[in-house]
C-alpha cells in the first residue's frame, strides 16, 4: 500500500510539475475511480466491468490534456474508442476464465449467467458500437483515408468475431476474439499516427 501510494503521488506530482495540472487532474481521476470504485465493486456486481472501463479509457485523455492543456472533443473520441473496445476484449477473457472468476468469488457476467447469452450479446453490441466511434477522428480532422480504411477493416473484423462468439460461445471463439482484440488497438493507433503524419 505504501509503495503504491508513493508511486501514485510521485506520478501525479511529475505530471503536475513537469507537464500541466490538467493532465495530473485527469490522472488523479483515473487513479481514484480505479482504486476506490472499480476495484471494490469487482466482488459485488458484474457492472464493475462497465465501471472499470471508464478509468481504463482515460489514459488517452491524460495524453491529450498533456499535449494540449485542454480536454476537447477529440479527447472524448479517443476515450470512446478505448471504452467500447474494452468490453468485447474483457468479456472474451471473462468467458475463457469464468471458472477461475467464480472460484475467486468475482461475479462477472459469465459467472452469473453460465449459458453466456448476455455475454455474447453484449460483446457484439459494444463491438458494433466501436466501429462508428472509431471513424470519428476523420470527422475531427485527425485522420484521412488511410485511417478510415484501416479502422473499417479492423472494425468489421471485430464485429464478425463478436458475432461468432455471440452465436457459438466456445473457448475457441472467445480466444479468437481476445487475440484479435489485443492486436486491434496497436493497429488502430498506429494507423491514426501514420495518417496524422501524412496529413
């Protein structure tokens, strides 16, 4: 606890002094919401996954605040991409390790509903919502055609894998969804950076 608090305080001080107060404030919100909301709720409700997606989606907002000293619409779009991405990613993990979570007393959705119908539907819902949100950087002038093409291919592939998982909730479909989800983000962010350099 002492070590964690010390690192947290040092990190927030580094941002406040070395970057700006706004980035430190967003980082503090991330820290507090993760430690004091998400972590305790994990043992009490499956909604903790949704709540935990908020601090999980705040790091790009910290970066935007650090670079611009403002939290503007592009920061919220980056937040939205991270938020919607986390749900199919984590639901696939939760399905693969539902027995372990059950043994640990963590009431994730696949633990509460063993047939997985809602788990599959929610993965598909959030996966489908991610694609249009991932295209929004082009509307804000952050990206152009190359990014649109990459985001579309990645988004549609994710939707297909979510649909397969929703239809056939097996270890294989969950693992395919999980493995693609961990490649999705670096490819999407890489395309955004590359397109931004070319604009």
